[in-house]
């Protein structure tokens, strides 16, 4: 049925179909994730930081070089407000109260002021001759990763995993580099204030990893079809906390009614839900997005990016938008879900 949808103007119809027809049964004593809407934006969201949101808008950076800005309005089915063409694959989108920051494979960092209703480009900095792959904002600091490195920041530490010699991190405000000594198969840890090395974490294999820091934990995954699982470390002590043996491209953390949840997106188009109890995350359920949307091809839906925040119960998932042979106008690249608490001792998030 969904393949009858042809263009972006059909978002309203798609959203209605998803919410009315594809809502799975919710068991009384367990929280669940439900698919709310699918939006066929003409873009591939293939990196872990491709999706970001604040309380008013969604921001998505595509491999095709477009920054999509959508209004965070569920009743209106998240309409597109503007599309900004930047011309090279976008590798991360993040923001703070005043600005949106975008990195690109051409090595540029773009800064947009959060003006309304349209963003305003205020600065464009060339920071690398071989590309930028990510950024993080914390404690007033702005950090980017050069080359093919993966990077993340906590309140006290910086984390960087370098795939090749020459991959480094950069403190943009001071223009100081860190991670200049290449150490293969390790995630290097630096003090955020001094940029001095303070430790390292082992990686599950020789390939690329994805890093994210939430609630003083660092989550490490191996993107792709054959990732071995999710490693969780304490971001302060660097102690290994847990290993989850389910493949995941990327993860996000949600907190509701005092309970922590881990949400994971996979290359197989699945969303897994975990609940934290006694300091560890236990698997609750999985949602097969290919089955729910009837886009069942092996590459139709691959969850590469997730965003969750405290503003509501919504989960924003970016997909790779198929490949050159199966890409179509109705193939969803943004999927919107919600976390539902249905326990007698909890409530649905308002």
C-alpha cells in the first residue's frame, strides 16, 4: 500500500497509514516502541550523527549534501520548512541553544544561526583537506573529528577512534589538535580541559566504530551487517560495564519516569528496546521496520542514525534510503517512532 505514495506531498497519507495500520500490540507490563510516521525525504542518512532535533525543528544532513529542516509538529506530520544545499556529503549535524553546526566530507564546518523560520549561515570554516567525520558539543566546547575518525565528548573526557594514520580530533575554539599519534584498534581518551591522553579502550575489531556518550556512559558499536554488538563503558572511570550481543549500527538513550532505556538501530532495519535494571540493560522487544512499512528489500531500510531528547516521547531514525537500484520517491529515509510506557507502575510520556 505504501508503494502507492509518490512524492513528499503524500506525507500526510503515509503518516495516517502508519499510525492506524502498523501499531503493534502492547503487552501490559512492558514498555514498547511504536512506529508513528514515515517520511520519504530525498536523502540518504548514513552516518551516526545525521539526525538532530531541538524543541522546534528537526535537522537532517544527507549524503547527497542537503540539510533538511522540518518543523517538529506531529499534528502537521513534520512538514519540511527548508532544504539547504551544501554540495558535499554531510557527516554530522548537532546544535546548541543558538546555533546548528554541520560538518562535511569537504572538510568544512558550517555554522547556522537558529533564526526563524529559516536558518542563517553565519560562518564557514575549512578545517581539513581530507574531510570531517563528526562533531560534538559539550560544556561550551566544540570538537570535530578529521579524516575517518569517530569521536564523542563527555563532560570531562574526549574519545576518538582513528581508522587511519592522520585522523585526528580538533578543539575548534582553541584550534588545538588531539589524537595525533595513531593507535590502531583503540579508542583513545583525553582530558577535555588539557587535551592530555588519560587512557584507551579496546575495540571489537579492526574496522570503523561508532561512539556516543550519554548519561556518563560511552556506547561503542560496529556499524554494518556484521557488527558484533554493543559495548558500554563508564565514561569517567573507563570501566567496562556491559556487552550486549545484538548487532547495532547506532544507539540512543531515553529516560522516562525515572527509568533509563537504550534504543538501538540495525542494518537489518530493526529497532531494539532495552530497559536498564540493576545497572544493566535488558532486552525487551524489537520492531521490524521493513515488515511494518512493507519495504522488505535487503537494503530498503537500514537504521544508521538515531536521535532522542527529553522534549517528548519521540524517536527520530535516519535510514540509508536504499541504493541506486531500489531507491524510489516513496522509500522512507526518516522514520518517526515513540516510546510507550504501559506498565501499571509507569505512565505514558506526555
